[in-house]
């Protein structure tokens, strides 16, 4: 290289392992470089001298830096970025440009050095993948999982754990270990005994144990604890929780004694078991006298309580209890059902007579925090059930009051105009759904194993609009409930979602549908397979990998698999959903946005996620071609999807006029009762092919001009 002016001792460049070179501060040309730099830049070492500094690294950041130096604004640059090497490969690097020169004088030259971070990035990605798989494993189990370190700090927990303990949604993203642990203590029936047992477990690092934890809400949890090991030493503890019983189901004698202790340790008020006893007696009196009685379920906002720091939370809870007590008279009984949930029994009170107390509670919640009562300014929701309209027994009345409370909480969360308080009254329908008991049966069926004959798949064909041939078959889950018979998804999937079972059900559906499709393929019938994916499955980081493994195990081509996704599934965890959908697209799986036209129909949604098709919701198809507004909406949605390069499908086609309309509107395929109802596998084999041939003839025949 040329002997251009350099700093004394610049020969140290050659000793550096990382690419480095010196740039003349006046001319902004390269003075000297080391062999590693020549290898990086892909040019002979003796041809680098005199090269312009801003030509060596082709990035906007470098160009701006050297332009500032040229303009008399010297500085330094330290950043992580991606840059191409001389061989064209893009590499993650840590780049530094620093001035060199005597102390207090202007820089004589600049040192540019690069450090390859590809290995570090690869390790980081592998670590993130392992963490994502750990999170997916935690979310895949139906048990509640809590992982703590050797000092008792929380390391991880799954959503099932949060649901069991009624933790606010914010706890899933915020790290507040004391708040979580304190909430757990406040949620158990006997907090003193609970804490004593935890202390015993913590004192024995190697202890493995199983015991029971009764909660205020009537659930009895089976708690398993195991030490967590790493490198031959304990590093923490894993707790798993599983509900044993709900409500007043038959319990072993010793567990019945625990749940029937009668008094809440914190407040001195009745617990759930004692309340049900009082409610039984009140129902008998009301039945004899012909009077009504009312049950209120009141829950103060859990998120507001979690926002209170440490020791102050106990004082706030004490204030809430006293504030609630101040609203009641001597004839009204109050019980504690959860950490911040209470029940109020109003004997000889109709809905109208209960209204003043309800309004006092709601009005207090709307006051500022400086109000006279301790409950002022604390958000709450209320559910109400009235005898005999809402039920004829204590269990039904309390269950219906809590269901009304859940509706009030959902409505309060959706209505920004009045976020403090909402009231819901349970209305007894002609055939009330026994959600609690049905959910118990559903959980039992899943825990006993999804090979249980209670679960089965039915298949509905989708027809090509132009040829009438079968495009695909959609796998639809059914549950044979031992009491209520064969149930459609709308009657049990919400219960599965509430119990944290959707991930397990999704995996079962995917595996069994692929195996059935592979069996049909071996018999010579090859059609695309459509499977619905829930938000719980799509938000698991390893979901795409599990689909890939099932495709490989069954031998089913990825190009013949379609996944139907609803907009809500994309909104729960958008980043994880995008990662999974991109991975599935790379596999060759087709992605369909289901129930399109009922939500916001966001263009950003269709542009961000790699969908291949959209499926028009059946509520739109139900009104065509009779309603002009729906006709125009469907045609507009089809045009929009076409402009984005997406196929358009329709569901809910039940009449020939609807089929003719969606075909003329430009839909590529349709499904509904006009083609076939959802059939079991054998019926689908027998009937769908013959039906497809008949439909092909009908589609190709000239349409009737009269009233078809």
C-alpha cells in the first residue's frame, strides 16, 4: 500500500482479526487497511489506498456520516446493522467509526472497524426460539403452570394459570411478582394455612409434593410441586394446578370440611359454601311466602387493585370491605366469593326493590377517589339474579348472578362511554344452558384424552362456482355431550376457550382431519382440506412447526391444506400470528380470512397478513339476492378482494338463487346446504362425489329466467 501519512504505529492494524482501516480526515480517503478488511471488501489489499471513504460501505448511515465530516461536523458512529460483504452475502455487523489524533487537536484520521455479529445473532435467535417453544409448551397444557426461581421470584406462568386464579389481563404483560403472589393469598379460603404450607415447601428445596388448595370461588385445586433442576442443582420450582371440583359437587369428607368451614378468614363474612346454605334457607322461605329474593354479585376491578403498590393493597382491600358494609342494612347478607368478588343476598326483594342498593353502589363508583366512602372511584360491575325468574334453587341463582356479572364485565370493557360500572340482570330463557356443568363435562372429556369417542369430525364440501366440482372439504368439530347430545361448535367452543382447552382441541382436529384426508387420498379422492384455527392456537409460537410436523407425518401436501382464520385470532397477538402465518405460507399452506364482511374489513389487515383468499360471512349471503344493500355490499367486497389479488369464497349458500348470485358476483367457490350439510367421514365418501357430478350439470345448465 502507499505510504500516505498515517498515525505513528498504525502497523497494529495488521494484527487485528476484525476488518479495520484508517481514513484521512482531510481527504476522506483510505490510508491503510488490514488483510481482514481486504477480505471483507473483496479487493486486493494494495488497491485499497486512496479509495473514497463513503464508497467502501454502501449504507445511507455511512454516507450521511462522511457528508457531515466533509461539511465540518466531525463526530463518531457506533451502530449495529446489516451490510453486504465483497462476496455479496449480507452479514450482521457491529460497526464503529471513531476519530484518532493527539489529545485536544483535530482528528488526523478516522478508524473504521467491523465486528461480525452473525454468530451472536444466530445464538440470540436460537435462544428466542427455545423461549418461544417453552412458552408454547406452557400454553399447550390444560393445567395451570407457575414457575418460580430459587428465591421465589416468578419466572413464567401460562394463561390457564391466570384464568384459574382470576388474574387481570395486564398481569400477562406486566411483571409484578408481589402483586400476583398477594392476589393468590387473597383468593384462597384459608390464607394463613396456605402461606404456612408455602413456607414449608420453600424451606425444602428438594421437596416434591401434592396437596389441595380450596379457593374462595368454590374451586378445589390440586397443586403439584416439583423442584426445577439445571446442571445438577435445583434452580427453582414448578407448580401445576388442576381443578378437582366445582361448586358443591360431592367431595371427600376431609375436603368437604375445608370448603364448608363457613367463614371467610379475611372479612369474617360467609364464604361461598355458607352463602349457599343461607340461600337455600332463603329460597325455602320465599317459596312459602310467595315473595321474591335477589342475589347480587359485585366485583371490584382487579386491574385497579393490582395497580396499588405492595403493602397498600391489603389496606385498600380492607377499605373496600368496610365501604361495602356501609351500604348494607341488617337484613342483607354479604359473602366473599373471590379476592375482590362479593355476593349480597336481599331477602324479600324483587328487582325493583333491589334497585336502590344497586344505584347506590354504582353512584359511589362514579365519584372521585376523595369521596366519603372507601369504595368511591373504584370501578365495579354487578350481576343480578332474581328468584323465581332466574332459578328455583340456590345453585342456579348464584350461578346465574355470576353469569350476569361476566356479561357486565364484558360490556364494561367494550363500552368506553361508561368504563366504571355496568349492571346486568340474568334473564331466564326457555332452555337455559347449564354452562357450568357442561364445561365440567367438556374439561373431563379433554383431560381423559381426545381419543375419547365424544369428539368427532364432520366434513362439508365447497364447490367451484364455474365447474360445480368439489374444491375442498371443511373439517368441523362436533362433541357428543353425554347429557345434551351432539353439539355444534357454537355451544361448546366458548366453554373450551374459557377453560383454556382450545389449543388441545385445535391440535386434535388438525391431526385427525389430515389423517382422514390422507386415507381418502390413498383411495383416489384428492381434494383440498380446510381446517379452522383458533386464536389460542395461532398465538402459540411453535404452531407453524407443529403443522409442518403433522403434514410430514401424514404425508399430506401443504398446498392442499387451507387454514380458516377469523379476524379476532389475528388481534390477540399480532406479531406471533404474523410469524406463524408467514411460516405457513413458506410451507405452501393456503390461508383464508373467514367471516369476512362482518368486521372492520381493514385493508391493512389484508395487506399485512399473507392471505390467499377471503370467505364471505353467511350473514351477508342470507340476504342476497332479495336485499339490494347486501347485494351491493357483496359485489363491493368481491371487487375489493379481487383488486388485492385474493380469491373470494362464500358460505351459507342454501338456495339456487344465492348460488347464481355469488357466481355472477365473481365468487370462486361456495359452500352451504345447497351442496351438502356437514357429514361424517363415511357419508361424505358416499354422497359428495355423486352430489358434485349433479351440481356440475346444474351449474352448466342455462339459468331459469322466472322465479328459480
